[in-house]
């Protein structure tokens, strides 16, 4: 081999090694476990003091758990007004820093506040793809969006899909060009999910353990809040999307997603079961904006094999780690003690009922003036 060929081979080898070192294959460990940490509502950008406390909490959780992957389920930042160019990038660098420093791959989807700074949702996704620890660029998803899926392979066979994570964008405000209320998982995303769900079934069968992560609660969370025995803390109303685009029904029909994990409501970390699907809040992780709960939700998946060593399925456990170090589990459960919440908020926390009340009051005032 001449010197030029040797140089070319060396360059190719080193380049391949560098690229492969940035590729992240999610896989159960040799003990048969896969651990996910969910950071919800980090809200960097409100003050340096609060950002430092949030970063310290992230580092504490990561050091304690040493997860296989981190999911940031939206609202990594809060602008609170006009910001200078480069603001989001500087906040993004801060909220991924504890994860990157720990050498852990992560998935980031968007909340209702993330695009209120100087970048659009598409620009945020493009920025996030520049991190070597972001799983977005390597994943199958809808181009230019925070909708993507992550395969998790079995410990004993990297070609055996054991679990599957759906990372979805639930929007900000309004739904499918209709104003009012918080965002939704739009129908084109549901169409994509349905298509990809069938692809996964066709290739890997039906014993794959599917989880979904997004930000804004579905209307079905309101049913759990009002009618189902729950665990955890229900510290405020459910500010779900008033628009039901049918994602929950699609998940039921496809029969794959068995749990959904969200954020958004800072004083809630409860969960409960509805029609065979567990609907769960994460624990608020950031110190920005309102709320006294701080910590993270940890999901632990365990793969199971039969006596012949054949993969059977995956089972799930999860809990909250509070900033104090205490662990909070999914028991006991009880019906919530409190007034029934009749609707999801139509605008800024006002429910549809209160919105109609205001309209009727306005009509009565107008009639009084006229007559």
C-alpha cells in the first residue's frame, strides 16, 4: 500500500470512528433494564439564580439515576417578552449542558413556550440536531418537526426491538389553524403515527413496549382527573387542549402505546389508567415560573425472556424523585377529592364554560343598555 492509499484509508477509518461515536443506539443493558429520565418544564431564561438551581437539580438526578436516555418533554425555556437574537441558543446550551456533560443521549420535544423567543419551532429543531447527543437527527420522524420515534433494542439481540418511544409535538396555542385554547397533536402527526405504528408491527410484531412523550395534556387527562383513581399530586386543574384530534383513540385502535407522559401543569404529577392506557404527568424539573414541585419522573423498563431465552415482552415501573431525594411511587390510588372540572381551558386558563359565561354576561349588558 503506497503512502497516498494509506493516508486515504487512515482518514476514512478515523472519520468513520468519529461518526459512529456520535451515533446512539438505544439498548437494554446487560442486566435487562432500560431507564428513562423525564425532565419537564425546565423553563430556563427567567433568572440566572433559578437557572443555576435547575441545572443543579438536573445534575443531581442524572448522577443518582444514570439513565440510558433523557426526554425533555417541552418548555425548556421561557422568554417572557422580547429577546435578543441568539437568546434561545444560549438557553438551549444551558438546559442540555448537564445531559451532555453526563454523556447521555436525549430527546427534546417542544412545549407551548419554546418558540416565544427568537426562534421558530422549525429553527429550534434544526438547532437541536446540531448536538451530538440529540437523538432527533438520527431518528425517523416528520422533517423539520419535533415528531419522531426512537427504537430501543433488546440486550441480547440488537436486531430485536424491545421498546419504542414516540416523541411528539403537541403545539403551542390553537389547533390546526383554529385559534383558542392550548395546542394539540395535529391530525397529520396522527396520520404519521398510524403509518409508522403499522410499519413497526409488520417488522417486529406486537410485543414491543410503546411509550409516548409530549407536552400538553390530551382531553382524556381531564377524564382521569375527574373519574379515575389516581396516584401522585393533583395540585391544579388540567389545562388540556380543548381540541380533541383523536390521538388517544388512535393509540387505543393501534394497541401499541401503553403509557403517555406529559408536562405543562406545574403543580400536577398524578397519573391513572383509562381504557388500558396509563396517562401520566412528569414532575416539574425547572425553577422558572410557578410551582413548588421540583424533581423528575423516572421510567424503568425490564425485558423478559422465556426458559428458552426467547424475548417475551417488557414490563414497566416508574416513580418520581423529588429534589429532596424522596421517592414517590404509583400507589396508593384514590379518586380525587375536589370539584369536577367540566372542560379544558379555551383561553389562558379560562374554561369553555367560563368563556361562555362571559359572552352571555356581555349580551345581557348590551341588552340592558339597548332596552
